[in-house]
């Protein structure tokens, strides 16, 4: 839903989550957190224009050069999520 269509506690929670996801994208070095925040903002329609390309580059760089591995599965999952999010963002970029 567009911001003007959201109301009440649920709408405020969604807006707060979108704000936090934006901060996460700016600040995190964690591949999985970056992918999750990006996917959330894409689904909410909160990424557009040059920001989309910048986030896609950051996702690919984090996936290729970042390393987060509390367990093998989590590291693999972060890589998969980053790849999936990068593809979503790149598809969005090609539409704009």
C-alpha cells in the first residue's frame, strides 16, 4: 500500500520498518541483512532511480567480498539471498 493508504498501528509499523531497512542498507556490512533489507524495500516500492543501481552494486560487492559465517548454511544462505536481492534490484533498475 502507498503511504497515504496505510493507517493505524500496522501502517506505522510498516513505515518504521521501511525507515529501519533504509538505515540498514546504508550501514550494514552483513550480506544477509543487506539482502533482507533490500528485498523488503523493493517489495514496498521504496527503491527508485539511481539508488537502485547503487544498492545493486553494493549487494554484488557484499556477496562477492563480504564474509559472514556463524555456520556454513547461514553463509550460503546469505549468498543466495544477496544474489536474489541483486537480481530483483537489477530488474527494477532495467524498468526505470
